[in-house]
């Protein structure tokens, strides 16, 4: 017969498991139910219609507007996608929306209850609101007060509770009974019987019992990485800040699947094909993931375009422990374990992101790291936009070598000071032009001039700064700015620019005259029509512009292009991609990203040459690849071959190529006459710039 002690132990264990289950449920859910435009009375009907249209293949262009006019005024697919993806009905496959398994089930049986189940499974405190109303009818305000008291919330307004109660009403789970009160319907009671609810006391627990989650020692391969950090604090500098991107949701599990596929040597093309097919991704998206896989210490290149999981990654695959993944990530990337330490007490996300800047991370990168830590159970979201280290998280970092924050702050300040000193007069001129563009974009009467004139002048100035031939016309009956350049065949290409300065900051389709733009285009024999404004209001104007062949460019985008033009030396043909309506801006952004990365790689290559070439009697791209494999950029062998060949060109001449006939990756180079080459290039650039200034 089981004694009382055994019974108590079993009950304690059962309670512990249930608490952990509830905490896991809480962590996997999001706070905010995405908005879906239109009156709430049509939400359910609209969702059904949108799902049907996705099934018919009509969501192939996210900026297009679906035909739902019989239900409500249409928004773009991009606007609706936020809700449809949020509740799991669709997925984005190569830029078009496709029904998920959940969406296919809803298409086959589009019941209110099924949609309610999806919202409850994905968003916090949906069913819990319903449970409050089951006890007794209440107003929105009363329900909000009870929910906040129960779960320790500090909601500033009623928007959160209204969104939940609106959907409960729309899906037939609650109904109005007068005096602004709501009660649960029979359908609501049935739902509560099936739904798993989070108990308030679970969220009030500061942590689980210390032996709830066992923290095992890391495998030897991972322990070595951490020992390097502990034994040599300067190694923290080598932890990278590279961009992070992994298929969502279940990012850690998805990474495990990817790395498992690379347990044995695999060609890059085969690996990319596997990832693209497995997660329904474009190859370009997969390519953008590769630098992170390398920089995070999960993947290494062992031959040209041949990859394999690192020893540490293989050890993680063996244990299957998410904490081992976090250890690898911490050893290779900045602000991983440190984020847990920062969130020791309940902390606002923005405060964490501000601290991340001290480690060289922007908010987006910090958000990704926080996501990994949440999935691993080392952080928890105590309330909307708040993070807190779990008890497991605090125990986990006890044996984790953390970076010295004071040192990081000091180095960050030093870099900032150096950057401020290095600002050149030409950059100041650029900032002056960009600032004027921004101010005049939202002030039609800026500088005391006639409406829109200052904005037209600012647009002309910024295109002139980038090297285009520019003429500002303005006035009634003609275009605002004419921009010209020669293409690669030395033929003149013409674009007309329509400037839209708006006090409200948004340009709508009613601000644009098709007839006028077509007339101006014909008058100037223009190849492109560009509309520049502060922002553009909705999908209607974008769909209309695409149909007419007009390009929409915001002043912010134009400013970023101008800065990239100065910093990266963009050609006019490259900049002119922004005038194309079909993916032109996307192509330009990709070019900018590629050029920035090439410069960053050069900045890593040169100091390695200076430090290593005497010892090694010159370096090959393969040598450099091995030296930089753990660097911030972690360049591929192909990238290094391209950089070496570029720096060895006669017009640059910083690298001297050995005359051997080895394969490109094994050709040896010597860094020679770097200062001479730098001075020559600088003098040449100044002479050209001086000549341009004299002419202007």
C-alpha cells in the first residue's frame, strides 16, 4: 500500500509538470491579436472570403487588393496577411500567400468555433477572458479590471480587452444582455470545456522549484568553447554581431533540422535546396541565412561550397538539449547570456534593446536573441513588452562566462567618438541635403515659398548630389523635376518626378492625377514616372501605381539611397532601379547590401594581411578563409576570391598576385604599397571631385 509520503511526492511531481506545461503554453502564445480592417460585424465573413481567395491562388501579389467589395472596402493582401498569418491560416511562400494545414481545414469546415480555437491557441488571455464572463456577466470595464487583477497586468487602456471581447462576440461565444454587460453563450461554455487555460497563480510564481529543470553539463565540444571565453576575456571581442534569420516558428527546432541535414559533408546547393523545400523559402532567403549559420558556430565550410556541422553543433544534435544550442550561440555571438543577466528583474524590452546597443546589436538582432531565449525557457514574457529571466535562466548563466559590460561601454563610446571625428565635409553636405528633404516633405509651405516648391528643390538637389542631370520645372501644367542619365549604351534615359509634400505625412491615391502624369510623361518623352512623398497611405495607391507603371518612393527611401550612393559609389544605372515599378527597390536594396558586405570583408582582410603575411609569406583566399572563419563577417571562399582579385586590379594595386598557376582559392597574394595605393586613390578622387565642383 502506498504510504502518504509517496502520495505527496507524486502529487508534487504532477503539480510541477502541470505548472511547467502552463508556463510553456504561456510562452508560445503572443500578446496582441492582429488587427483586421473593417467593422467587426464582417470580420468572420471577411476571413472566410479571404481564405477562399487564397485557395484560388489570388494572393500572388501582396500589394494587390483582393476582391471583397461586397463585404467591405478592400485593403491590400499585405494588410490582411498580418492577421491571416497570425492565426495560422496562411503562410508566405516566395512572396505569395498559401493556405497552411490549418487554413485548409478551415476552408473545408469554416466554423466560428474552429477560428476561435486558433485564436485561443495562439494568443494570450483569450479563453481566460471568456472564463471570467462565465462566472457572471460583466461590462468591458469590469472584465478588464478583473483580468488585470487576476494576472497582474498593467494595461493602460481598454484596447486589449476590447479586441478579445470583440472576437468572442463575433465568433458567437459571448452575447450582450443589456446595461453594457456581456455573458457567455452555450457555444462559449462548450469551448471552455475543451480549452486549456492558464491559471493566474502560475504567472505569479517567480520561478519553479530548483530541481524542476535539470541543467546538464555541456558536452566536451561545447565546454571547450566556453572555456576559451572564460580563460581569455579578450575572446569576447570575437563574438560576432551578425544578422540573424531562421524560419519561424519553432526556430530552435528548425535550426536543429537544418544542421542535422549537414551532419555529413554536403554541397551548398544541396543544403540550400533542402532548406528551401523544407520550409517553403526562396533560395535568396536561404542564402541570407548562411552567414548566420556560420557565424553562430553551427556550420563550417570544409571545401569550396562544401559544408558540415561543426563539432559543437554535432554535440548539440547528440544531446538534443536546447540549452546546448544557447551555449554555442553565446560562445559565438554577442549579448546572449548577458541578455539573461540584464533581464534578472522584470524589464521592458526597449531597455534590453538599449543595452544591446552597447554590444553592437540593433533592436532587430536583440529581438531574435530574445526569441531563442524564450523558446529555451531562459526568459519569459511576464506581460506585454516585458521580459524576465526565469529561475532556470539565472541558474544557467552562473557557469556562463559573460562579457564585461563596463569594457563594452567604454569601447562603444570610443568607436562613437572616432566616428564623430571622422565625419567629412562631403558627408555633412549630404546630411544637409537629406535634412532639407525630410523637413520639406511634411511642410508644403517650407522656407516661406509657394506650396511644394521647397520640396521640389530638395528633390532636385538630392538627385543632383547623386550625379544625375536634373532640371526643376514646377508650376501648373508641367512636371516638378526632370532627371536624366545615360545608360550603358550611352543612351539618355529620362524620368519625371512628381513631388507630393503633405502636412499629414501620407500621400493617398486621390492626391495623384493619372491624366496629368501621363501628359507630363509624353511631353518630356520620359521612360519613367516617379512619385516622391513622405509616405504612401494604403494598398490602393500602390496597386494603382503598379497598374499605371508609376514608381512610389518615400523621402526616407530616397535619403537612404543618397547615403548609399555616397558611401558605396553606386552607379546611376544602379540607383535608377528605384524608378522601376517591378521589384526595382528590392533589387537596389540587394545591391546595397552586397556592396556593404564587400567593404566590411575588405576591412577584415587588410588587418589580417598586415598581421599574418610575414609569417606565412603571403596569403591565399583559402588561408584568409581559415583566418576569418570566426570573424564577424565570416566570408565565404567565393567572396574572398572576389575581394582578392578586386584589390589586385591594376587601378587599385594593393595586393600583388603570385604568378603561380594554382586554382583561384590557392593563389598567394602579398599586401604591398598599401599607403601609396590609398594616397593615389584619394588624390584621384579629390581631383575628380574638384573638377565636378568647378563645372557646377
